């Protein structure tokens, strides 16, 4: 389907999704051309036939033809519905095939640049290095206004909005440099919001990772390590320990679980839920708690992403909690020394307990 291969108007297909989308694109293009020629040709024919002074019978003109009207209305409607079903099937199937073992990259759109961060801590601006033949999953959010990540060669596009994570994935099939654009008018320098995706051979990409992105900087912290730093800086462990306590619920094993809210609703704990719990904790309160946690709206998007990655890594400690452990419903009972958990002990001695993962920062 590379009818215009090499021309600027037709980007080189460079992903496994390209064929499906190109087939749909050319089908719509050919249908549009066909009806343009058909309608335009008939219009020119009747203009020429019934032009002023032509020798044709103009008496008793036909004002309608039911069969013909059904035909020229029904066929385009059926074709339009077929194209709609086809495109919807492409979109839904693509979203459902979100790869679980993909190379994950976090993207922050801001006027007027793309900030990208790999899970190992390497950061890039307006550039993304990925290996050929490997699925790539982008988790995206905007720092200011609505943007749209558009990778024309990969036939991939999705909105990047403030306050909510969106996802886009693709599998590059060719080595090279491909454009990364913003497809949503986001301000005066929208046209300058241009970057590049560098698709590399897998061995070359491995060397690039070992060199920290070819930069002469110390070894980058991965996102979990940076999240642990934010965790400690914000004293998250003061409220969230290995188990639920009067200050806040445990966040161990949080991701993917279902949380019961005070209003009776049940919420799936995903990245958007964690972000909302950090920046606007008063929106959804976990059952058994009150709106007491301060909001951390001053955290940058990279820090929120890193903190979320750290929370994702937390697991529940082995063994059952003591039968008399303080639970959220016991909040009316005065605290005693017997209520101390690992977080309280760490606070008393001014340092974390070795071997324990300290949780915190949200009462969600």
C-alpha cells in the first residue's frame, strides 16, 4: 500500500500497526476519490447536456425517483457504517493489546517540549531511544495544557492531558530516526514542539543504556530509587507503615487492589488513583479515615511518577498481623505504647528500621 512511498506527504511505515492503519486510510481515500469522480462527472454531464440552447426535451421533468433516492442514500450510509466499524475495531483491538512486557517510558508534555524518562532513570528531552522489534509503552501526562503525542511513522497518536495518565504503545520495525510531534494546538510555539524517536539495533541500544544515554553524568537513579528519595523527603513513613494504623492505611500491595471509600464506592488503585491521592487527597477518602492528609500539589510530575513507581514496588510483609493490631475502626481509642508499629519506632529513634520498607505520603 506504499503508493506514495518516499514522498513527504506519506510517512514511511515503521511499526507493526502501520499496515492495518494504512489499509484503512487508503480505503477511505479511494472511496472518497470514487464518489468525487462519480458525483463530479454526473454533474458535469448534466450541465453539458442541459446547457442553455441544447436540443433536449425539458417537458414533464421528473421531480423524484424513490428507488434511485434509496440507492444513492443507502449505499453511502452502509459504506460509512462499515468504515466506522472497521476503524473502531482497529482502535479497540490496539488498546486491548497493550503489551505487558513492553519497554516502559514515561512522558511529560509541557509547552513546548517533550520530557521522557526511562525506568532506569535516563532522561531525555525531545528525543527517545528505543530498540527495534521491542514493544514500547508510553505512560503520558501533561504539565500544563492538552497536548497529543503523534508518531506519524508508527501510525500512533493519543492525547496527553493534565491530571490524568494516558497510554500509547507501538512496536518499531525499522532502524532510523523518526519524528515525534504534537498534534494538538497548544500555544504560540506549538509548531516547534518537535522531537525524534531513535530506533536502534538491540545491541546498540544495550550499549546506549550502559553509557547512561551517552552522557558524562553519574549513574542515574532508576525511578524506584528516586521515588524512595521523594518518599523519605516528604516523611511519607510517618503515616503509612507495613500495616494499617490510625494515621493512614498501608500502601503495601496497593497497586491493582480495590479500595473502599467513605462514600461507599469502590476504586481501583491504579496510577491515576495514586496521583490523585498525592495531589488532591480530599477527593476520595479510604473507608475508616478522615480528610487529614495535606495535598502535595507542589510535587513535579517526574517526582510523582517516581513516587508512584516506588509505591508499585512495595509488597505486603510476610506473616499475619497481630490479632490486637490497631485498625482504622479503632481510631476513637487513645494511643498507648502498645500501639507502636515500625513507623512509630522509627520516629522515636529518628531513623528507619533496617529491613523494613517505610510507606507514606497518602491517606488514600
